[in-house]
C-alpha cells in the first residue's frame, strides 16, 4: 500500500533511495549533492511515495509563511478584478492569499445575518497565522490607522489600495491618478458646453474620494464661466448616497450635468433622475468613475473613467512581496496607475446648447 503524503517522511524516502536522511534533506531543499545519480534516486523515490513538503515546518525554519493577508471583500466587479490581480501575482510568486473581511451590507451582500466580526478580530486572525504582509482596501486601511501597532510592531509590510495613509504609518500605496481623473471629467463636461455641474462626492474619510473631488473642483474653478455644487455621500453602504443624489437634483440647483464619484454612485443619480422625469443625457449628463462591468449595460450606457483594476491588484501584490523578500527597502512606495475616459451615451451637450449650436461631434465608445 502506498502511504499518503501525511505518512511520508524524509526517513522513508531515504530508505527507498538507499541514502542518508541528510542527503534527502539537501536534495529536496534544492541544494546540490555530490552525485546527480543520487539526486535522481531521491527525487524518484519522493515522487513514488507522493511526498509533499510540509510548508508549515519550512515556515518555522525560515520565518516566512509565504502567506499574504488580503483584507478586501469581492463585493463588486471592480474589487473582484483587483483580487484577481493580487491572486495571480501571489500564485506566480509561490505565495498564498488569505482573504478576510468583516460582514458588509451593500447591495451585493451574500449574507446579512453572518457572524459579527470586527476589523481588529480579523487582523488578529491574520497575525496569528504569521502572514508575511497585508494588503488593505480603504475601510481596512482606515482601521489600520487605529490599530497601527498591530502591524508596525511586527515590521509587517502593508500595502493600501486607494487609501493613502500618512507617512508615519510606513504603508506603501497603490492607486490611480486621481488628479488626472478629476481633470478629465471636468474638461469633458465643460467641452460639451456644461457650465453648472454637480458632483456626488464619495465620503470624505476616503482619500480616493477627497483627491478625486479636489482635482475636479480645482479644474472647474479655472474654467471660465463654470461653477460646481458638491454634496458628499455619507460613509457606509453606497445606497446611502441616494438621498444626496436627490438633493443635487433639486430644481433650484439648475444642474445640466453630474459627476458621480463612482459608477455605483452614478446608478443612484440615474434613479434620482428617473424619479424627477429627467432624461439622460438630454436633460442631464451623467459621468461615473471606475468603469465597472455594469456601466456599459446601463440605460443609457454610462460615460466613465476607466481604472485598471487588475493591474492595481498586480502592483499591490508585487509591492508586498518586494517588501517581504527585502528586494524593496527604504522609502515608502507610492504608485499611481493612469486612467482614461470611456465616452458612452450618458453625456452630451446641454439641451439648450445643442438646440442653438450643434458644436463638435463627440466620439462614442462602448455601446
């Protein structure tokens, strides 16, 4: 009977190969021995016995578990793509992600009555498994500020995505060029003829939202005749921004366009516009941010700023592996990936402008 790998030890391999246990240890760890023929016998015996190395033991010996904590729920297409990028880089680097999150109550929550686990408990779950580094998404990045000693006291590499921590926290960062994104949105709407533009901003606790907002408002302030009204969505579930979207569309604001801080917020603007019998884009142009999978399927298809989610995940994983291995040392890394505008049918010239001046043709992409 061939033993399972749980029963196989290096001693058994040594007996089968007719060598010493120390020789087996050398061969299986990838080091050279005096004879190629001896190495071959050891490897053949190991394969015959279906030997698998005990990585837990190797982790104790090396001080590296080859596991990376990823505190990021796959609650939307965008973050699922980020997770794919993280997974692929870690797998290629022979590391395993441990993905944890606290229960979320967003529109795609799988289970609203799940176990109540706070963020610190989840952090401890990762630390107890001796992960070699951690990748955090924005809510956990904010939590990290409250419990920084949980990581820093252990010299654990941390990479945040879309949430920039102050330098004293020594956390690397990966995100997108928010300044370029906010500027692209403002200039696109202005060039279409919009002069009274609203912004449904993300919560001020998230640095992606504040950076996006600042770039948009700064650009609007420099464009002749343009004004903007910004209302900030509350923190928590995105759906809580619906009231904010409705407030932006109050008739006294006289908006002809709205910049939603994300595609999920843009869906709320669509809903609020429908409630007021406003047609998109003839009565109101709407532009989002992120290029989620559903954006091209909205009615009309949503103009949005594309963020390279998969590549962001890759960059975050490469950073945390670089820190863990010692290949990256020294100053905090701050990586911003480029964005680009995807023009669809949710933006057009304002109705009054298009009636009096057809203006330039806007190229359409997507649907």
